[in-house]
């Protein structure tokens, strides 16, 4: 087996030492720091972007909160206005209703008065008619001329029994 | 030395240029060349793909970042915050073994991770480093690592030697695991490649199809062994911080 031939052991070890040392030093000093910087730069960029995204999110949340507040406020204001309008309308309606009631009452009482007055008038007319009729009837039957006063007296005394 | 058509011939080391230093033969070989390719691939890929340093990565940059995050995650999962300072080492180890294995999957290309001396050297670095780390963190108390609490006292004469042996065999198991996997996989590929040539008529397509499937499996193993090497290194580092 050529591996166990010690002829080139020293040569192998020498060149291994040379090349591996060179590789180690080169990677340690040149290549790995380069990759590390790139990775670090990327991580920084990512962190930066993440933090700015977080900031923006916070701002968005704040704006959303403001919007919600405004919406709530507007809702409350609208509710208040609706209530006020309803109240005002109700008051208006009730005042109009009461004035209508008053008007109606007045009209009713006026009508009642009218009716009473016309009734009285009618009663007076009836009395007169009665007196006239009585005068005429008595004159035709008995040829006695009765004065108006006498007839009225008789009517007054018997008024209760007519009604 | 293996025979000329042996499946083990692929593991033979051929010097590209003969160099000698202080009486030692340090020839630049095909193995060294594979290491050079591996190191070049890793450094160029990790440097060029991240050159733009763009925040939105290109596909290639994404691959580099994925590897980075993969090992970083592995370390933080196994060792925790203490592991960060060993990241360059574990990452280099992982990439070196991974790309070394992958380069070895290129046909006719040498696989340096199939050499026990290479894997053992890597495992020895991990083992010695972790042991030193353990003594730095815990001083003489590091020896309590071999003492398992909550075990009846009469078991300790048996358990402590077992613990010591298992600790000392760590570099061997770590290196042999990688070495044996690579050796077996590449040998198997070569054996079936020999069948493709030697089988009569069209029947050679069957071992060829098997080679295709096996290549997929080998690529999986190449990744898996690099991952195992890295995760065991992480676990050993963790042991150096947290004794039992």
C-alpha cells in the first residue's frame, strides 16, 4: 500500500503544513471577515427594516385609533342631535296638540253657548206663539178680548205643567 | 509498491519536482499539487464570490455564506459561545477536507485525504490543540476528564484506563475514519473500472453503471467525512471546555 511507504512522509507533512497554514491564515484574515461583514451588514439592514416596519405599524395603529375615536365622537354627536331633534319635535307636537285642544274646547263651548242662546230664543218665540194662539183662540171662542199681560200671567203660572 | 495495474496504484506518490531541504526529501508531488489545487479553489472561491459584498447575494456568494453559516451553526450548537474563536480553524479544516475529497473525485486526480499520514497529521493537530486547550482551561483538573462521576468506586480502576485509552485513540480514529473511507471508495471505483475494461462484449456497461452510482455515493461520502471530521473536532473542543 503506497500510503505506508515512508519515502514521502516528510514531503507530505511539509506541504500539508505549508498549504494548510496558508489556507488557515488566509481564511482567518481575509475570507471569513469578508463574509462576516456581509452577513452583519445584512443583519443590520434587516434589523433596521424591521424596526422601521414596527414604527410604521405603531403609527398606523395610532392613526387607526384616532379614526376610531373620531368615528365614536361623530356617532355620539349624531345620537345627541337625533335626540335633540326628537325632543324638539315632540315638544312642538305637544304644544300644537294642546293649542288645538284649546281651540276645539273654545269652539265647543262657543257652539254650546250658541245652542243655548238659540234654545232660549226658541223658547221665547214659543211663549209668544202660545200667547198669540191663546189670544186668538180665546177671542174666537168667547169673544173676550184678553190683554197680553193677562195671557202671559196665565202662561207663566201654567208653564211648569207644559214642560 | 503495488503492481502496475493494481487498484492501489492511484495512491502512489509521484514527485513533480525533487526538492531537498536539510537532508529531508520535500519533493513537490502529485499529492502536494492536489493540496495546492484545493487551497486555490477554496481561497479563490471564498474571495471572489464575496468580492461584491452585496446585501442581496448572488448564487455563488450564497454558497459561500451557506458554508460559513453551516460551520458557524455547527460550532455554536456543539461548543456554544466559547466556540467562536475556533471558527476559522474548524472552517479551514472542514473546507480543506471537503474540497480535498471533492478534488479527489475528479478522474485521474490524486486524493490526498486517502493518505494516512495527511489525515493523521490533521487529527494530531486537533488532538494536541484540544489537549493543550484542556490544560489551559482546567489546569491539572483536566485529568478529572478520565474520572466518570456517579460510578461505583470499585469500577474506577477499570474505567479510568478505558477512558485514557479512548482519549488517546481519538487522533487514530479520527484520521483512520477519513483515510479508510477515501481509500475504500477510490479502490472500489478502480476495481469496477477494471471490470469495465476486462468484461467481454457489452457487459462492461453494468460495472460502468455501477461506477456512475458509486460516484454519487462517493461524493456524498466526501461531504459526510468532512462533516464528521469537523463535528468531531467541535466535540473535542467542547470536551476541553466542559469536562464530564
